[in-house]
C-alpha cells in the first residue's frame, strides 16, 4: 500500500476490528457499505472529545460555554457554505438531521408557496427525494433509460409539456444504486431556461467529489443542495439544507417550536429569520462540530484526489466482478462513465439477501442488498413488470427482488476488493449448496445467536 492509501486507511476509526464468521473464526471486518453510512474520522472523534468539556446550550445562555458553543455552531454555517461554494449573502445554511429531513423541509416550504406548480423528480431518486414531493405538490417523473441513465430529452419534454408550470427539478447528484453522477449543471441550465429551479440531493455526491453550487447569476447555479454528515465520516446526526434565503423568510416553518420566533403572544407569532426560524428546538451542536471536523479533514485530503482514488478502486472492482461467470452488473455503462464509488450486481442462482449473508458470515464483508430505498429505480433496472410488482405486493412473506451493492469509502483498498472477489468466485462455484444453506437463515434476526455475543471491550 502506498503512503497516501495508508494515510487514508488510518484516518478512520475501527478498521482493524475483527468480527465472527460462521466457522467460529474471527476476521478483520471489511466494510463495503459506505453508501449507507461511513465510519467516523479519527479527527471527528478527537473534535468531539476536545469540544465535550465546552459543550453547552446553543442560543440559550450567557454563560461562557454557551457562548462558545453558539459561536462554533454559527461559524459552522460559513465552513459548510465555503465547502460547496454557496453564496454566503443570498443562501441560507440550515442544519437538519439529514438529507431526508432537509428534503421534507424544502417540500413543505415549496408547497406552502404554491401547490399548483409541478415538481419533476427523476426515476432514479432515493425515496427521500420522491415521497416528500408526492405528498406536498403535484409531481411527475423524468425517465431513465434501460441502463439507468437519466434522459435529458425526457426532462426537456416534460419542461415543455408543463408550459412554465414546473417549480422545481429534484435530482440526485449521484445515484445510490448505480453510482451514476448526473450532469447537474446541464440540468440546472435546462431547469432555469424553463423558469424552474433545481434541487440536488447530494447525499451520495458531496462525500465523493468537489461540489460547486456556482453563483446565483449563473444559469448553472444549484438553487438547493442537501446532504448528510453520517455519509461523510461524521456521525452524530447532522444534515444540511442550503438554498435561497428568500424562500425560507416567508411563511411558517416546517417544524414549529422554541428558537424559531422573536415573540409569541396569545394573538400573534413573530417568526425569527431563517436559519433560526427553520431550526426548531435545541440545535445539534455536537453533530455540527463533527460535520465541520469531517469537512476540514476532507479538504486537507483534497476532494479531487479522493475522487480519483475511489475511482481506481471502483474500476478495479468492476473489472474483477465482470470476470466472474454468473455476475451481472447494473448501471454498468463502461468504465469511462462518471460515477461515484459503488457497484450493484446480481449473482445468478443466489438470492441477493443470501449473497449479503454469505459475504458477511463467510468473509466478514459487509454489503447492502435489496431495493436500497430506491424502489422504482431498482424495479426498472430489473425490468419487473406491473404483474410481478403486484405479486410482490400481495405476497409480503416472499423474498423481494433486489440487487447487491458494494460501496467504498476513501479508506478501502484493492486488497479488500481481492478478498471480496475471491469469496464471490468461490460462492459462484458452490452457489447451489450455499443458496440452500443460507435460505434457512431468513433475516438478520436469525443471525446465529452465538455470533452476536458481545465482543470483549478493550481497555481504554
Ligand atoms: C441518494 C440518497 N438520498 C437520500 C438519502 C437519505 O439520507 P439520510 O438517511 O441520511 O436522510 C440517501 C441515503 O442512503 C441516499 O443515498
């Protein structure tokens, strides 16, 4: 391993932890489920420990620690804003508990403004960027092609069809299923040309490459951006919504309560300005401190370099998987495709949930399997018919169709990919026997009990 890879590997917590295999052996865990959540950076944990003695209520007290906590929390908005090149004057940075809450908040604000306008979401969205719109506004889908790539032609057709009625195009920066990165600046250009705005779901985008919201006067400006800290090495529950201040200065907030007002009487409510208006209750200062430490660490490592590093790993895994008979890749439009560091596949003759179990129980490798909260997209990639979906709906006890996903963080390496490919090749050679064996273990609750015995704690 080269020095840079070693540095990246040593930047996160828990890489040497051993987990039990079905054989009774314990083996160093390999985490290929970083698209779900990443382990924390050491720098994040250090920041939490260093800040803990000074931690106090935000915006509520005149005590020294409270002032210090409030300063840290408020200054964090500038760091986040600079990280994604937002406009500090015209945009507001609202802290949420994640991408899902951020989109729900935005959907509420937009629906309050005008329910008659349309929000175009794409067929490749995570449900976090589908369901809030379905319930808040009139929404319609922009289609994807058979390999899962977004159709810009269909986007333009829909923008034309709605004759200026489209309020927002809600699109993911990168798919959590295929890893495709969308041409968000071209989409922004198109949306603006037809009088709409653009929201980019950055949950799978912001952690992997440099992001630039571009100036407000640019046709390629990203109007709204959301992302989650726990997918970028900073657990503790913070998320971000950035967007035009004007929208958030109007009307009541999504969540109402303490901290959102200047004055309340029995007769009136005088709302505070955003972001305070949009952050009801006690702010998550620890979560925000963690996010800022993660951003600073990522910046030191350089987002361009990290993108290239993860790309090498992804290309290596794709090449290896393609060489195993019976493995089918999804959204595999060639190695040149702009994508983030994840790959989805199926294994002929083995249910996706069994592949995940085999990797974990036999190889200590954590992956994700299923529909990845992107049900319509995975259904389309798997070419499931309406009848097949109806069957799934009517037979909830039967296993659902789905995919297996591996997703890399900056600390993963080719040695781990080799270990993964070895097990995959072995699994395919013994697929019938293994599928039968693992079919008896129906879900995670059946994880052999003795394997779940707590691991001995190390001395601090
Ligand atoms: C593309 C995408 N959007 C939104 C979300 C939801 O993020 P969170 O669970 O942090 O709110 C995810 C989570 O996996 C995601 O992958």
